[in-house]
C-alpha cells in the first residue's frame, strides 16, 4: 500500500511539473517560439 501511495505522489508531482511548464510556455510564448526556431 505504501508503494502505491509513492507511485501516486510521483505521478502527481509529474503532473504538477507539466502544468508549471505549460504555464511558463503560455506566459512567455515569444521566448518559447524563439527557442523552437533555433
């Protein structure tokens, strides 16, 4: 049971990271598009 909770926490953290990255991308679309064009 403890392991399952840890897996859940890891998935939750990964989800949070993705959300943060998406927020950064939407906040700074110019820098992101510039980085992609290189």
